[in-house]
C-alpha cells in the first residue's frame, strides 16, 4: 500500500494538525485507534448476536472523531440512533459501519506505510 491507496476515509491533515505535527503522536493515536477497532468491532456483528453493539458504535464514534474519520463517526452515530430499529435496518447499518471501518483501517495502513517509506528516504540529521 502507498499514499495513492488512501481513499479519504481519514482526514490525515486534520490529525496531523491536531497532533501539532508531531509524527510520534500521530503514530500513537493511530495505534490506539487500531487497538480499539479490533476490540470493539467484535461487537458490531450484523446478525445482532453480540451484546453491546451500541457501546461499540459509541466508542468507535469518539475514536473516529479523534483521528479525522468523520464519515465513520457519522455512521457510528446512525448505528447508535438505530436502537429502536428493526432487525433488517440494524443489520444494514452495522454492515455499513463495518465497511466504513475497513476503509478507515485500509487508509491508516496506506498512510503508515507511506510514512515508513518516507522515513527510509529522509536522512536523519
């Protein structure tokens, strides 16, 4: 993956500005997001079998806002609001949420890969 693979699911300029340009902070925030995603995404089973899917959506919404994944945060909010939704509607929104999360994680992978390549090309002073 490379920067050309970034889809726009994450606003990395927002994240970099939020981190005051500190690459270490950006890297740490993205690592935390990945950890939270792995932990909470298990609750986002579209079949509705997992308990606590609203908690997973809520936590991912906050984490998404922190890294600039605003589209994912919006879908997480919709999932939270779907508490009274029927099974079909809940299934659709959770599938959308999981797809959006996959896009965000793919963008993060492309971004971190590109940064790693740049660090190899840039001489350390």
